[in-house]
C-alpha cells in the first residue's frame, strides 16, 4: 500500500512539474528584457 501511495505521489509530482516547466511556458530572454524595460520606463515616467 505504501508503494502505491509513493507511486501516485511521484506521478502527480511529475505532472505538476510538466505543467509548470512545460515548453509552452518558456519565453525568450529578449522578450522578457523588453517587457522589463517598458515596465521600468512606465514606472518612472508617471507623475
């Protein structure tokens, strides 16, 4: 019974890891840098 629970926990952990770190969620670093730059400039130009 204990092995079955460990196996189910492992499968659930693998599924959660695949969802979180899946290939669709990866953004190029340049896009992230552009977003950061625009957010930084918006933050500093508001009065």
